[in-house]
C-alpha cells in the first residue's frame, strides 16, 4: 500500500515524501481510513510502530479546509510526558508544514507565559500534558469547549503516572460529543475501564500481539553481580564501539552515579530524569541525538518520549519495577521496522522480575555468555564501592588516613576520659563532652580533669584552628 491510497491531500503527501516515508506502517494503513471516517479508535500499538503519524495525519487532513472561526482549539492531544508532548508536536509541524494549521504545545517545568501567549494567538491543535493543561484552563486562558477530537497517547503510562484524576477533570471540560482516539502499548484492567468510559463503539486496532515487544528488537541479557554491572556496561560500549546507547536505571540517583562513572571511563554520558530542569533534559536529549553524548542514562518516565530514528542500543542497567515498562523501554529501539538491540544486566535480586517480564512477553530472553570480560572484582570494585561510590586513589588515601587518625583520637580520648561528674555541666553536659572529644584528642591532651572546664569553653575555636593545622601539615600525595 502507498500513502497516496489513503485519501490524504497532496500537501501531506509531499511532507511525507520529504520525510522519506515510502509506505504506511501497519497501524497507519489501518487507522488512517477509520479516523477519516469519524470512528473512535482503540489502538493497541507499541511505541515505534508509527502510531504518531497514524493519528496526526488524518487529524491534519480533517482540519485542512477548516476556517478557524474562533481561537479555541479543536483538537486536544494528551500525552503523559513533556518529551512525548514535544515529540508529537514536532511531528505535527513536520507533517503539516505545507498546510496552514496552527498548533502549540503545553507542558510543565518551563515558563508558562509563552504557552499562554500561543494560546491567546489561537491554536487549532493543542498537545499537552494533563497537569499544565489544567493549570492553563484554571487560569482562564484555555477554553476546551470546542474540542472535536481528543487523543490519549500512551494512556497506560498516564495511568501509571497517576494522571487518572487529571484525565477525569479534563473530560469535564470537553464536549461529550467528539471523536476519541485512544492509544496504549499495554492493556490492563484499568486501561480497559478507562477506554470503555471514553470511547463510543471504537474500531479496535491491534498491531502486535498484546504485551509483546517489537519483533525487530534483538533481546538478550547477562547474568552479572550488581557490583560488576557498571564495568560490564563500559566494556560492552567500548568493545562494541556503540555510539548511541540509551541506558535505563531505576532511580534518578543511580542515573546520576552511572553517568558520572561512564564519564570517568572516558565514555561521554549524561543523565536525564525528573529532577533535571526541562532545559537540561532538552539539552541532554539534543546532545544524545546529535551524537555529542554517547550514552543517555534515563529513568523510565524521562525516557518515555524519546524518539530517535534507528536508535541501535538500549541497555536495562536495572530492570524496571513494573514488567510492562520493559516493553516500553525496549520499544525505544527497533522503531518503525529498523533493527535494534536491547540488553539487560541482571543481578540475583532481579531474577523474579525477569520471570515476570518473560511471562508477560510469553518468551524467554537469550542469555549471553561472557567472552573477554571477567566477573572477578576489579581494583576499584572494593566492597565499599558497591554503592557505586567513586573516589580517586588520592581521595581514598586521605580518607584512610583520616579514619586512622580518628581511631587513634577515640582511643586516646577513652584513656583520658574524666569522670562523668566532671564532664556534666548542667544541661549542656553532653554537648560539651562531644566538643571536648575533638579538642582533647587532637591535641594529644593528657586528660588532666582539672583543666577540663577551661578547655571545654574554648573547644570550638581550638577545633577550628586544629583542623586548619591538620590540613596544612597533611602530607601531600603528589
Ligand atoms: P512512533 O511509533 O509514532 O513513535 O514512530 C516511530 C518512528 O517511526 C518515528 O521516528 C517516525 O518518524 C517513524 N515513522 C513513522 N511512520 C513511518 C513510515 N511510514 N515510514 C518510515 N518511518 C516512519
């Protein structure tokens, strides 16, 4: 089939041609005619199957001859994340570049004023995340009473992120008589319930088997102790000469730590997660897309909207907490028919999650064998480094020396400890005792109890001086 057989206008066909699309993907071939005929759609489609074009192309086609009588939006596209909202909006601009249809995007984490300005000027299509949308509606700058088409993109993720209440609020602001296009990569009972509420006699499209990962993604795993994961990752990247790798961690802190470690191994890496400002997230994503950064270390939510043509490698550094997220993660590669590789690094504690994932996909994941990588702990993988702490040898020497000094001080102090009567000074007795610990021990004081009180009073200033002296006289490592 060709796009020209789908009743799309020449302006859209030209844009598709310029984008290099030759034939519609399966979901596009099925959804576009149905949407053009006015049907509601329930789309079970993985990311990377071309579903964005499947709903944006017919929407643009429907709007192409509409004269905008008011500045209110006619189409609302809801997405769970900022990245996905930006991505969908980009697609609208790309596919609609030869048409005169206004559109704007609204999401949180950035200044609201430009979004307010864009809405005041008038936007026929609005792409938004639920929170910012309600903010704008609450401020009275957005009126959704003219909405004719509602799209819920990645509805499963919206529920996972707790947007159900926001979605219900949005529903109250838009007309009940409308066309609704509902897309979800996975189907839970909650998703079915939401779809039943929102859709009227929908046309169901199931592009791939339920809860399966894109067939084009080659999936495999390594059994590896937690403490060796980061070295294995660095090894795989260097050995395989991977130049664009999306790595998933469970937490924001783990993402930060891993990116830092990879940089220390001369592998350029940046973290992307919800604690980063929107501009930092956009910058990290752009650096990654333009090959300035080799590795993007992401948490699940931040990675949701990442769409990179032919992203070759996805690594699950840690398995997700929810099995369905595995499918979303690996769906970042192998998009629109291109091939991709998803590798998971699995430690003992993750075995049960691995089983859940395999059960969900109804297939097992191939286990790779180690060729030239040893699982023996490396020099820098001492037990204390299980927490991924990174210290230079110089820092470690300093730390060991300080530890020994403190041990000696404690020993001396115990020897010199005056009786409890002498150290208890009213209510402050305990605090003073603590301060006295430093002043006495660092001076190697003999512990004469009669000197105790005077010393206690001046202890904090002494402590400061001693710290200065200690640092001054510390032997240099150079
Ligand atoms: P999506 O599933 O909408 O996130 O799309 C995944 C990727 O497929 C995007 O990078 C699109 O640019 C690309 N794509 C969508 N439709 C086609 C098509 N018909 N031919 C080639 N690539 C496409």
